[in-house]
């Protein structure tokens, strides 16, 4: 009998999950993005990517992250802040992206893509017009061995090429 192996399952947003970018904090050297599941279903985050639109920086989520209903994930970059207590954040999981600066001090847009490269949510700061009107167009994430690239969503859904 062949040996069974586990395989990471990559998928889009499940029906009943509602994954949202709650906050982008860029306070000098301290940076983080909080993501929350406001739905009623646990969402596997394998293959999902958090991206900086202006900086074209990408954080791929690990295969073992399961975002449970009500759970908050804090993706940190830059100089790390002291850890928040569970009372302050609720069900919090801290993830380290990089100790380098990711988010632009004058404004940027955080975009969350599912495992199919489709935009799930975005949050701009300091306000919605931070990146100009072209930034408001729906985006898709293309990727492969050479890394990731954000492009405008202009292809019909049935002809869209997804990443490997």
C-alpha cells in the first residue's frame, strides 16, 4: 500500500468566512497590519498573500495558518512593538514579515489576495485617495518562480491565469 503524504490545500475565501484588513499602522519604525475573520467559518490561509501596492512588497502566509472566526492576525514589519496582551487584542496571532520598513510613510494600500490571486480586501492610508484613482481598480496577483506581481484585473474571470 502506498504511503500517504499530507499536502497543503490552497483555496479562495470559503463561504461563511469574511476576511478583512482591519488596520494598517505605520507609526515611524513600528509597522503592522491586522487581519480579522469576521465570518463564521475557519479560513485556511495557505497561499494567501498580503501586499503593499506602492512598495510591491509581498508577505505569503504559511500553510499552517487557520484563521478562525473572530481571530486577529497581526503581521509586523519594521521595529517590533512590545507584544499586546490577549485582553487588548482578543484571539491574536503575531507574525513577523521583516525587520525592514514595508509601508510608505506618505500613504500606501494594503491588499489581501487569496490563493487564486484574487483581491479579497484592501485598506488605504492615510485615506482612500492615497494612491490616486488608478489604484482603485480591482487587482489580481500573478506569481511564479520569479516572485509576485500585482496587475489590474482586466481579464474575464473564466480566462484568468492563476499562479502555480
